[in-house]
C-alpha cells in the first residue's frame, strides 16, 4: 500500500502537463480545469488499477483523453438549452389539473347571479362587444360594462385568484376568456 501512497504523492507534479493537454483538447480554460479535476478524481479512485513501474503520466493522459471523448459522446446526444427554452416545451402539466381547475371554476360560476353569468357568457366566453351584449340584453352599454367588471371581480374572489393570476393557463381558452378583459384576447 505504501507504493500506492507514493503514486498519489506524484499526481500534483503532473497537473501542469494534464492542464496543457486538456486545454489543447477543449480550447476552453474552465472546461479544461474541469476535465483535469475529473481525471485526478478518476485516477485517485482507481489508483489500484495502475501498474507500478509503468508511466504514470501516460496513464493520466489516457484517463483524461478517455474522459474527454466520453463527455463529447454524451454531449452529442444532449440538446444545448442554456436558457431552458427547449425544456419548457417538453413540460406537460398533468391532465387532471385542468379538470380540477374547471371544476373549481364551474362551482364559482354557479354562485354568480344570473345577470353576472349572462354578461360573462356573452362578453367573455362568446366575445361579443359590450355594445352587442347591451343590445341583446336590452340594457345600457354602461350597465354591461359595470356588470362585467363586477362579475369578473366576484368570480376572481370566489376562486381566490390574485389580480392577473390564471386559473387554467392555456388549457381552456373559452373558460379563461370569461376572466379576461375581452373575449377576443383569450381565444
């Protein structure tokens, strides 16, 4: 075991040569330093596999080279996504979230007065303008605007939503449009 201990004592002497070799492979100082560190960790962990009397530097260079090419093969299969844009596209919400949110929405919507439900269906879900809804309902445009505002505020309170918070995300644009400022924006 004393021979293995002596070999470990020799590792620091080879660091400059390992670093130079790593820089020549990676062309990047930070990546080269990581590669040298990985090489030393692997050498230290597998020191029992080193054959005493052979060239330690050659053994370390082999470990570094193999580590470098293994990492390249791994990275070839990986998609570079530093900002997480690709990963966001792979994310899928559980399907039950939409059903649960819709059930909450339905219960809250049923608690609204008939006038508030009517105005939200016309202006929010169907996308009619306040003028069109006022004509259909036989009331003034200001009444439609007022009812729409109060109905949305009440619905948000019943759902426990903060201002601007989404209950369903993009899952049910028709239902979400009831909560939005205008039905045409939500679709």
